[in-house]
């Protein structure tokens, strides 16, 4: 892929976003650490651990309930973590803030509200029918 556009954002703005993203990453990893095991073979892949409350049937039921609560949470956190990583990579590559679909700069306001955005509002709208 050839990079035709460079980000138009100021270094100060990028530095602020990068700091936010790095903090978000630490936070997400700490959250995941509480109830998942990291996959040592694949980066940023986590498995919800199966809780052990005991062997009684109500304890087993509790374990299942807890696991079923953890699993979607794990997937959500993992997805966010991947988005954060992708955004950090775009900063490193100097293409942060450029829409990946139309190559136009993404509005600063949008990036501030959602630093992991990789598409501008109009492309996102076309794709998902929502902002
Ligand atoms: Zn776009």
C-alpha cells in the first residue's frame, strides 16, 4: 500500500491522543488480566478463565453463569484492545487521522471523542448507517 496522504494533525494533538491510547491499553490489559489468561501464541488474544467455586451443583451453576458473563466481556475488551493497538500503529506509521476508505482527514473532534476511529463520519455512515 502506498501512502499518498500524511496526517495533517499537529504533533501536540497526536501526542495527546497517543498518551490516551496507551493509558487505555494499560487499563484494558489490567481488566482482562482479572479474569482471562493471555494466549501466549497469539498477541492480544485472551481466553476467559473458567471460575472454580466448588463441586456442588449450585456452585457449578454459578461457575457457568460467571463464565457466560465473562465471555462477552472478554470479547468486547479484546476488540477494543485491538482497535487501540491499530490506532497506535497508525500513529507510528504517520497515517493516524486519515480515513482508511477515502484518504481524507478525519475531523479532530471525532478523533478526540473516539481516538480509535479509522474512518471519517461520512464513510462510517455509508458503511454502518450510523455514526
Ligand atoms: Zn472517509
